[in-house]
C-alpha cells in the first residue's frame, strides 16, 4: 500500500513547503493506506469504482478540493484526503496492480489539486468513473 502515499506525493511536492509539511501530508496518506488494507477491494470491484465516481460528483468533494488547494500542514493532508477519496476508492476498484490506472488516477489527482483548471475536472472525472463502472456492472 506504499503506492497510495506515493500517488499523492507529486501534488504535495508541487507546493515546495517544509519537511514537516511533507511528513504530515504523507503520514495522513500512510494511515489511510493501512486502513485500506482491511477492505476486500477486489470483491467490490466495479461497485467501488461506482462509489468513487459518485463521490466525485458531490458538494463534499468540491468542498474538500477547495480547501486542499489552499490549506497547509496536517489540515492540508486531511483536506486532500477528502478531495481524493473518490478517486482512491475508484482506483482500488479498478485494479491495484494496474500501472495504467495508477498513472491515470495520479494525473487526475495532480491536475485537480494543482492546475488552474483543476476544479473543472471533477465533473468529467466523476461522470467517466460512474459510466465506466455502470458499463462493467451491466
């Protein structure tokens, strides 16, 4: 589960803050990765992707993303965890060992958090994940 904090690292490094910031940020993601080990993701498959896609469409996701783009320190890590929760759950449902999905999710996470147009990616990402999961479920 080391990959989960590593997926978040590029957007954290983009801000070039202190070492304490980086440690707090990665600590949040490491704890979440350890908790994710307790869930049988492979048996949830497309339903996890559907849940992640639907979460991307919620006001809560937008709230966390807005704060993630502006907050600092431990709060930044927690806000970014909330902002990336849907994408992480979707990724777990898409396949943990897929380098393609890992790269795609990392790129979307990075763009949502860092790019000036990042907040506008939330709707297309959520719709794409929702449609993809519904096609796979059907």
